C-alpha cells in the first residue's frame, strides 16, 4: 500500500478521485491546503487527515508519496523539500520553469534514491491505447506531420485567482499552462523534437503572460508538426491530427482527456482499412486520465514493467517550453537540447 499526501485541494481533487479508484494500491492519508474549507469540500466521507501545514505531511514517516498540486511557483521548492524528506514525488505541470531547476531536482532525486513523476495524464485513455497498438503492430508507420489545436476559453473569472496570468505566480501563459499536455502527447507519439520556431502574443486578456501562440516543430525524425494555441475560443477544444505513413489519426475535441473519446483512424490505402479496424478492436483496455497515470506510477514503485512518466520526460517538457519562449522572443530557430550555456538555462521569466 502506497500512502499519499496530496498538497493542494484544487486539481488535487481530481487526483483524489483517481487514487480512490485504486484502493488496493493507494491510501490517501492526508490532504493539505491553506484553505481548510476546500479540503472539507472534497472529503465526501473519506477518512484522510486535513492539514494546513505542508511540513506536517513532509515530516510524517508514514507518507511514501507527496503529490504536489500547488501553484507553479511552489513546485520546485516543495519537490526539493519532499525529496530531502525521503519521499517519492508526483508534481503537477510544470515540473520546473528552468533547466537549472530541473538539474537541481535530478540531483536531489539521485541523492535521495526516490522517484519524481511529472504529471502528464493526457497520455491515458482507450483511444490512445488504440493508437499505440496500431503503432506497435506496424499498421501506422512513421509520423510525417501533425497539427495540434489547444483552443480554449479563459476570461476574467479564470484570472481572478491572483497568481494566474502573472510571470511571478503562473510562470508562463498558454504555452506553459495549457498546451503543455498536447506538446507532451506529440513527443509521446512522434518522438523527440530537434528544433522549434514560434511566435507568441497577448491578445485576449489583460495579463502579463501570453494567451496566443503559433509554433512549428521539426522532429528528430524529420517530421514537421505545428501547434495552434489560443485562450480566446468560443469553447474549450483540444484536437490532434497526426499523419502517419499508412493512416491518419484524428482526435475528438474533448479538451482535458483527449484519449477518453473516440478517434478516427483512416487508412491511406483503403484496402488496409479492415486491418486497421480489426487492430483497433483488439487494442488492450486501459484506465483513462489520472487513473491511468497513477496505475503506471504504482508499477514503477514496485519494480514492475511500466509506462510511468519519467523525470527525463518532465525535463524534456521544460526544455521544450524554454525553446519555445526563446524562439518567440528572439525570432530564431532554436535547437534542442537546452545546454547550460543557453541564454534561458536559468529560466525564462522576463
């Protein structure tokens, strides 16, 4: 049994729901939030302890895993504190806002012998299981291009939370806080990114950070992909269209769990559609979203074969955001990886 302390009762409420769905593996011992009323609002009869003191959870010898669901500016310091206390860590996105801090986390994880799991729950769902099965069977072939849309609606009510829309509190805008999951899905499916070109701007809300972006990715495979981001759409829609050698995969528009709704898988050669449909029908089942994320995490902690999100993948996500911001500010085509001599290695805050 893995004993968990959830820090933050906002997005932490969704983590709690997923952990409750896995009662043979996880036990939520404590939920921490500076607003005790928010903890009561998500309790729903659960017997976990409530606290307003992060230190209490970090110092509890019964806690195995610290689940960080706090505002972005707290992610790095609390992750380091948790590792120093001998705990495994789950950290909501973004893991960090500089490659220097990623390196600090990596060094602390190695020193403690504990795992750090960045949160990328979009990877799980039946449609993505189907796509991975098509890729594994060779029916998809290589990725040639992809188009990602993160077209969401965010207004004054969203930015009424004081830290949102600020560089100091949120540490970034739509690139960091909204499209980061789509970009993780792109690398999860199409592999590593070699170079980035980007433009960002603020058009929708009177905030410090960007709420609109257009990005081009050159993958290490040679594939060319693009990402369109806005927080000024009429609805919240996430769409992915990925063109492989032998088929085109197109998502639905579910914004927060794209793998939990049906995708279409269209054969380039119509004579192969039957084979694709048969493979889709035989794809293995898997839990969606946070439940899938925590299922694989538990396997990693017990030494079983797993598909848990790794610290290395979280580092790659931070490197990509670094490259996007540098490309947008400089107008240059920015190559990856981000090395210590990069001008934004210490962070992208203006």
